[in-house]
């Protein structure tokens, strides 16, 4: 009877101490986080998970804590990986939803936009009682913007504004969608007008240089033919013209791509600022 | 008596838990590192391994720590670190043979052939399979150093029977025979060929497209020079301009052919080195798995 009593005491002590240890680690990890020592904090959180404690509270804290540490170190793909591996350990739905929010944020920040959109849909389905629809819609709009799907983003933005009784004309910002230039058009222009594609892409100096060099090639070729330097006419005159002509066609396509990229980034930047501002003012 | 034991045990539990971080025993710490590695938290695993202070560990624990550090570095392809730690595992440890073989393989990988050879020779082997494995690795080293004579010495230990070694032993014999039969191309011949027909030296080096690429500019500049000379004679500025261009291309083409042969020979050597290293590695992984 006595032995049974002692063994029970030892068993309970071990359980108590195990929990105490988990609590210690969490407290220390939080302290390290405050000091900006995120790697050390992450190790302590991992220790809690490794211990496989029965306390779901500790596990939840450790998971959210480690996500925070990794995020602070800008290891966004690592956060996604960590979440995928440890999500099943999270017992509470409200915490799980918070983890999903981090997943969405990190997927967006690491430019995994389609994954972010998919997780947004999943969160709405899995956690209807916890999900912050405003926040999710905000991220959905941002992702669609980055994917250049502006018409879908505008529709969602409009309905989002309507849902919160806000002025829907705010969505008119999407009327300023930049007109992107055509790569085919640039290519055709450069084919028939030397430097035309570069001019279309908004690079007049490059266009002029290309036009001048190609003209020089033709001029030299003609002069050589006139003086009966036929080989020079072909190899130098036609050679210079040909290489700059075909090079110019390829260059104009690249310039248009660059132009479109810059315009898109600039427009998405404006959208992000405006929409974030409106969300913040509404909150 | 039981009461005494009980109080001592409870006291011990509280004492141990009060010293934060020290509660984890060394073996648990190693398990924790493996857990982190399994979860692809390599930075954290590395930090934990580096935080373990070997000063307070016994010999066996030190060996474990060195092995784990070395093996982790090996997996992460930090070869220098791997060699350093794997070589520190003492002979009394059960993983001594594995760490020694892999450390010497890493030396061979880094082309530190002399160190690798000395290291392999020092490994104490006992049974016939270990002897064969050691000879196989030394034979691989001899192949890497292109020393057929030494290769033949170690080849004597090949039994061509054991499933872990038979394919690799046959492969080594094949590489040795191929290498002996291989005639490396001569940079001098390449240079002469390119001097006669521009680009031919590169074709000889096995780079046909580069040969064509070298031929046309030389031909074009030669034609332009000839035309300028034909029309305007030596006084024509075009003759001197195109002549200079032609000379530059012509000499460049000869120089390029010589380099192409050297590069090609290096490529062949590198390809054999990679194959040999790969074949040296396979039995090690199988034997020590």
C-alpha cells in the first residue's frame, strides 16, 4: 500500500515537473523573442513540441510562437513548411484559424499567390465561426491584384465595400488599370520600321540609335556596291543592318515586357496602399 | 528505507528540473537534433549541436557529438567541417569505422588525395569484407590519381563476389581500361589544324558548333581583306582595318582551339573523377547503412 502511494507521488511529480519544464521553456522563449533572439526562441518552442507534452495549451503557444520567430527572420517559405508539418498538433479551432492566417500572410509574402488564395477559401469553409471575413477578403483582393486579375479583384472589392456600407465609388480606382503594351505589336513595328518597337516601348533614344545604326549599315552597303566592293557591301553593310535589325526586334519585345512589369508593379502598389488605408480606417 | 529513497528521488527530480536547460540528457539532446533534422529545421539543428558543450561530456558522449556534427555537416555538404569532426571520433566508438571511411572519402572528394590515402591506410579493418572495402577505396584513390600500378596492387583484393562491391569493382576495372586506352587530344595538333583551316582545331577537340562559329568570322574577315587589297592595294585603309580584324580573329581562333583541347581533356578527366567518386561512395552507403 505504501509503495503504491510513493509510486503515485513520483508519477504525479514527474507529470508536474514536465509541465513546469514546458512552462519554463515558453517563458524563456518569450523573453528571447523580446530580446530579438528569434533563433534561440524558436529552439525553445521546438523543445516544447519535441517533448510532446499533453498540454495542448503549450503546443498551441509553441506553434504560434515559432511561426512568429520564423516570420521575424523573414523565413516565409519555412513558416509554410512548419505549418504544414505541425498543423495537426493544434487542437483548438480558434488557434488553428490564427495559424491559417499566418499561412496566408506568408504565402502572400513569399509570392505563392495561388496557395494563398486556396488557403483563404479553406479558412472560410473550415472556420466559419472564427474567420475574419474582412481580413480574408482584403488578402484575396491583394492576391488577385498581384496576379493581375484586376476585374475579379474589383468585383470582390465592390461587394466588400457594399457589405460594410461603404462608398462603392472607391472601387473606381480600378478604372485606372494601366493599359499594357503588346509584345507582338512591338515586334511587328521593329520589323518594318527600324527602332519603331523601341519607340513604342517608350525608349526614344534607343529607337533613334537603332534607326541610325541600321541606316548606317544600309548606307555603307550602298556605297560599297557603288564602288564595286561587293563583299564589303554584304558582309559589313548587310551584316550590320541585319544584326541590328533582328536584335532590335528582340530588344523591343524585352523593353515592352519591362514596361508592362513596371506599370503593373506601380499600379498594384497604389492599390495596396489605398485598400490597406481604407481597411485600417474602417477598423 | 523506501521513504528515504522516495524523498531522495523527489529531491533529485526538483533539483534537476530547477536547472533550466540542463534537464535534457545528452542522448535526448541528440534525439532532439534528429527531430529537428527530420522536420527540415536544419539551422536550428545546427545551432543546438553547436550549443552542446563537449567539455562536460564523457568520451563516449564526445564521440557521439563529433559523429553527429560530422555527419550533419556531411549531409549538408559542408565537407571541410565533416572531415574535421568525423576524424575526431575515437577508435573505441562503434561508429569509428564509418566516420573514418567517410572522412577519408570526403578528403578524396576535396582532391586531398595524399591525406585520404594516409587516412584510409590507417583504418584498422578486421574481416575480409572490411579489407576488401578498404582496398576498393584505395583502388579508387589510385584511379583518381591515374596511377595504374597502384591500382593493380589493390585490385588483387577484389573478389567480385559480394553484392555490395561487385558492380563497383567491375566499374573500376572498366574505367581503368578505358582510361588506359584513351588518347588525349593534343593542343599542338589542334593549334596546327586551326592554323590550316580556321575552326578545325575546335572540331578536333570535339566542339563542332564552336568550330563553325570560329570559321565564319575568320573567313568573312579574310574575304574583306582580300577584296580591299584587290581593289585598293596596300594604300587602301580598308585593307589595314579588315586585315587587323582578320589577324585578330585568326590568332584568336588558334588560341581558342588550343584552349578548347585543354578544356575538353579536363572535361574528360572530370567526368571520370565524378564517376569514380560516385562508385567509391555507393559501397560506403550500403555497408554502413
